[in-house]
């Protein structure tokens, strides 16, 4: 009898272990591939004549391409706060408050996955918090490679914290990427670190590769720059290089170094997808590709700052709440979801948090991702729903990027921008006028008044900084 009981208990134990192992294998891996300052039209699939992004294009073909994707703010820190928390940054008074970091009540998306048994990884630009206690390794990520307070590298070539020319030594130092070889390129280094993590992972993982590229300074391998310098000679652009609108607006995509930087990022994506294929886990991995805001296309009226790109036909770019500043590429690849090429549902980067939890079969956290909604229901349907989006930008940079303090609200196809310090409002119908050229504020007075009231009430409710 005793032997029979032992045998039964052994079989039960084996069964439980096998079940546990099976469940572990079925958990989806997650890779978030975030590019800094990449505009919606900075991809060859969206019509760029100069930039080449075959790997991004391929991911879009095999996945879901969101054509109405937005960020919560047109600058780095606030946008990244939203990705990590699922909240609009104005809730934490970012920007404009005392701290530009996750609060003690915030649970990062990395921590959420870690709580469910995932090994978590972060590489690249974090830019949230001045001190180590606020960086990825203390906010839910098991491994951190280069995530710190730095918003851009001093140099894209190793050693990354030594300036290679004048006016490039103002950024904070990148912590945790020592031990490189002279001439090593930062984008390649972060790619290698990510692949190493993938290859060393046995169980499910959540990885975020947050490239410093394509943020300034403009630096790229010489041979790739030479390729685009040659290609540029074959292109013809009509009209002036700049026009005086929203500060100064760059009219052409003709920065060859920037083009080379985009290629290095695209190659990074290709290398990581290959690593997932080689390990046999691509089909069990969800990939998100996106940017933190629109491309750097505008500068102050009297500025001589070199600009990266043109976001045309969208209006303006980084720093502005016009479409060029807040509309971004957003692609989700997930095996088992039939590629539909495009999804028209309006989404914002606060949605990344609940969407990935939902796609992985993990419980949502509505008390955390307050301003996010899962996109899972929209991945295989043409149905869309209207939603309210808010932007609040109380720290305009008119001399740097030509933008001014303002707030904005979008409901359905209508979008209102309130330049509250100037007592000036603008209203656009994005369906009829996606390029924001016809201000309807004087012809649609009732709608404008209603939207502004809702915007003011929202800012008051969340205690936004003005």
C-alpha cells in the first residue's frame, strides 16, 4: 500500500511538472522595438524616396500596421512615461513638474510582466529620472543596458561619452555600456546586447530595445553615409528647403547622415528577427515597432539648428501637437493573428501596456494603465470606436523647435488645439483635413467651445501643470 501511494504521488508530481513546463512554453515572448525621433513618413513603406527600411516594411506586411497611431506627447520624456505606465504624462505633471520620472505608485510595464514570471530586459534610452534608483534595474527590469538619465549619446561611436566634435558634449553620460571597442557603433552595440539576452533566455521574456537613434547628434558609419550621399544626387526636390511656418519647417528629406542612421536601425530590427528565427521562437514572440514622437523637422525662427527630416504632408514635427509631432509608425507582429495589412483604429502609446498584457493572456491592470485600452479586439476586425485623446504641453520651446505652450483634445475626427497663454484656439477635421490647414474654430464656434470646456475640465481633474 505504501509503495502504491508513493507511485501515485510520483506520477502526480511528474504530471504537475509537465503541465507547468507546458504552460511556461506557451507564454508569449515580447519585444518592444522603440526608435527615438522617427517620423511617420521616415519609412520607405510610407513613401520616403531617400530612406530605406526593408525590415520594417516586411514586419508590417506580416503584422498589423496601425495607420492612426499617436503618442501622448511630442517629446521624449513624457512619451516614454506613457509607454512605461499606460498613463497620460500630464497626470504626473510631466513635463513641468518637479520630477520627470515614474512615481512611487507607478508599476512599469516591465514590472507587470516580471510579476507574471517573465525575465525582463531593457536596453538603450530610458531618460526617466536623474538618479539610479529611478532607472530600469530598479523599475522592474532584471537587466539594464545603457538605460539612465541620458537623453542622447555624446557620441554614437565608442567611447560613447567622449565628444568627437564641438557642441556634442552637453548630453549626460550613458551608464552601463563600458567595455566596447573603439569605433563600435551604439545602435549595433544595443542590438548585440539584445540578441545576447534573447539567446541566454530559457523561459518567457519581456524585452524593450529603446534605441538612442535616430536622435541627434547626426552620426553614422561612413560607408552607409556615402551610399545615401550618392543616392541623394539622383533625387530632385521642388521648392524651397524651408518655409516660415510653425517656426521654420524643413521641406525635404535630404539629410544623408540621418538616412544612414535610419538604415542602421532597420538593420537592427532585421538582426533581431533573425535571432528569434534562429532560436526557433519567432512564432512565439510578439513584436511591437514604434517611435516616441514625430521627426525633428522644425526649429525657431532665428535658429540655425540642423534638422533631421521632413514630416510632410503632415504639419510640423517634434515638439508640436500638430499631426507631424504626434502621429507615429506603430506595427504589431503576433503569430496567430492574420495579417490584415492595416488597422484604422485610433491608438495612442498608452495602449501598448494593456495591449501586450491582453495578447499574452495576462490580466489587465485598469488601475495602472488608466489612459490605455487594449488593441487586441481591433486586430482582426474593421470595426473602430471613437475615443477621447488629450495632449498637454506646458513647456513649449519656441526658440528650439518653434512650438508654444498649448493643450489639445481629439474626439472622433475633430481635434482642438488651445494656445491658452495666447487666448487662441484652432479646430481641425482630421478626416477631411489631415494636414491641419483649415482652422474651423470661427465657423464651428459651438463645437470649439464645447471641446475647450472638456479640455479645461480634464486638466483641472488631473491637476495638470500650467
